[in-house]
C-alpha cells in the first residue's frame, strides 16, 4: 500500500486544488520576495540641470554614499531644459518601483509649474515626496566692469541706464529672483536665459552679460578670486561662506523673499515602504561627515524632513511662487 501510494504520488499529477493553493501562495509571496530583493539593479537619480551645476554636485556627493549603502550603482542622469520640466516629466511618468527618483529643486517642483498656464505636471499630485535635502545660497553678482560695489549703487546705475544692463539666468531661481528684485527696485534690465548656470556664468565672466543671481556652489570661487562682485545674498541671514555680503533686506529691500531648495521625489504611487526606505537612506547619507563638508564648500544648508513634511512644504512653495510671480508682473506663458 505504501509503495503504491508513493508510486501514485511520483507519477500522477497533483489534484487541481493543490495547484490552486500553491499558485495562491506564490502570488502572495512574490511581492514580499521582490521587496526583500530591492534594490536588485542600478538606481536612476535624475537631475534637472547640466553636469557641473550645484544640483549635480549635490546629487553626486549624496548619491555616491547611498550607492555604497545599497550595494547598487546610483547613476546620475542630467536631463536639463525647460526650467527642469523635462526631468520632471520623465520622473512623473516613470514606474513607481523605486528605481527612478529625482533630486529636484524649486525650479521643476514649484517655479516651472507656476510659470506655465498649462503645466506638464502637478508637483503636488504627480510625485511621491521623499525628503527635503536643503537650501541653496544664491548671490546677486555683477561683472567687475559694472560701476557698483553695493546693491544701492547697482540700483542707481540701472535706473540711470534702463534696459542697458543684461542679466543672465540658468534656472528659475535666477528668473524669479531677478524679477522680484527688479520690481521692488523699480529697474529695467534685459533678460538673457541659458539652459544652466555653467553656460550663463561663462558669459557673465566674459562680460557679455552684467549681472546674475547665481548659486554659491557655482559662483564662490569666482567671487573670491575677484572675477565677480557679490552685492547681496538671498538668504534671510548672511552666509558663513561670505559673511561680508549683506542680505537683500540689509541692503535696502526688506520685501525680497525667495527660497531656493532641493528635494528628492519619486513618481506618484510609490509604495510607502519604498518611500520610507529612500527617506532613511538620504537622511543617513546627509549625516555623514564627508557629505556635510562637501555641502559646506558649496554654501548649501542641509535640512532633512519626513516625506509628509516635504509634501506640505512643496504645496506651500507652489502657492508662494505663484503669488510672487503675480506680484512681480510675470504672466504664465
């Protein structure tokens, strides 16, 4: 009897109910197994600006540390153009599997949507907030040929020569900052837009443009070498990197208020466990001494946050940028 049962089990197919139970168990186990295996391939960290930009440097500094932690490469992909909207669109359309994330800024996540009548995405709906990375330090700088060493002198010079001065921009922070500054100061200048800060800075250093609101990570070496003059900093307090440079408020424009920030987001509908995992990875990397030192060299202030706090902050910033643009007379295109 025992032999015949064994022979039957070895030679006959299992009953249908056994197949159904096994299939059910496999289907239940598959997501768990996939989650346990994550990440099993390289990560795409999309950056909305060119290589060499401040955001690119931050992504590579933090991404390198996270790659060691995850045991998988973190590949930085530079998708410049359309004020960051090209990168934003790509990430918004990506699979929400944790393998494509974006280190974005206020450009693609607030300013670019605010500048468009029909934005390509809604940053409060089409992304999964992961972590607030920090705040950029931006300076209003001018070429040494400009006869001004203070903000008041620059405003007086610009008023005496309406539309004779040109200013370069490489991101929407530059666009919105100068728009608000010009409106508050009552001056008119000619706008020369570029795809990114490195290209804009090249022409400013050559004297082909005269002014720019530029990130500290890009401009600090040139300011210290005397190739650019810094007139004001966009932060609410002076920067430790250049403590001699006043804030806009100290220089006579107390109503100037632009916040430039960086944050990590993924596509909408990312599983909560993956969002939390990414948050932990970034928060851990941001606490590393080598990352802190690298950010200090760029005058970038690390913050950190929960995913929920970032989501609220992004909504606040989108509303703020819309109000700022309206007050500055900039109409969405």
